[in-house]
C-alpha cells in the first residue's frame, strides 16, 4: 500500500503523513521531494528518529505534528514502512541542510544560528569558501543568554527576511525558537542539533559502511560510552518493530 496520493493537474505529488504512535511524519521518498515540499509550503523541518518517537509526549508531539516532520533515522523509516509508506527513505538532518544549500545557494538567502562561538564562526567561514557568493544575511552563535538577545535575534530575522534559516541548538530548544521566528517571518526553517560540529570536523561521522548497515548509533556509542542510557532505548524500539506495536 502506497502512502502517496496524486494531486490534480500539474501540482507535485507528496506523500501523506503517517501516524506513528501519535507522531505525524511525512515519509518523503527523496531529499529533493522534501526540499520541493518545504519550498512550496514553508515551515519548520523536524528530524524524527527512533529516540524522538520513543520519547514523544504532550510537549514534543505538537512540535512534530504542527511542522514538517521527516524520517531522520532508520527506525523512523522502518516504522513508516510498517504504516504502508514502502518508499520512505532516511534523510539525515546533518546532510539535509547541505542539500538545501547546494540547491539554493545561488538563488536564496540564508540566516545561520547555533553552536559554540568558535564552531559557529568556522561554519560560516567554510560555507562562504565552499559556496562562493552565498548570501548569508545574518548569523550568530547558539548561546542566547538573555531575553533581550533573543528578542534582538527575532527582530533581525523578521527585518532581514531570509529565505532559509538554520538553527543548531538541540531539541526542543531549536524548534521553540524557530516557532517564534516563523510567527514573524515565513521561511524554510531547519533544526540541526550538532550538525555544525560535524560539518567543521569537530565531531566525525560514522564510516560509510556503518551508515549503510544502519550502525551509526553503535559508532556514536563507541565514541561516547556515556550515551548508553540514551541508546539502550533502541532495544525498546526493536521490540516495537518486532511486535509492530505502532
């Protein structure tokens, strides 16, 4: 059973959302499809993985359901396929933002928020080197310490009206901030967590073969043993998958 529903005329066809224990997720079939959808509708892209599905609650579900949630992890893809979205694919958030930049770096404007000051500056510098001519209308690190600093950021985004805004602060802080931004200015927004650290080389990604075999969580655990309490939840997700209790 396919989750896609053709639209009339020449309007692009997008997949309908699937309900995974209360979380409404778009099972996009490619990065380009997600980008087309976001460009047409505008809004906040929310990466959904097994951990977010397991921890979904009355605070986080509205963030997922009121925005453009997509499958960021293999677990989310597996759950979407159980719900009938056979063509759903994993779209890693730490790669997705770069797909957006490659697609629009010469036609749209950007605003960059997040990470520690040194990582933030390195990110902006690398973007300008890798994408000559990219128009970054404004940027600042993720350490917003006072209500006045937050208001100044919101005002700056609303005044400069960038087409795309990236916020790397971790969930749910980044989604809450982007929600405030969206109220004042419609654009494509994406939360990036620690993606700037990956982009600048401060945090290495899993080897390609591990990613292809869905073992990125194991790579992170080996590098950061303290993640054991976080990653042990994947056993619960495996049980969900085996019992198809979605």
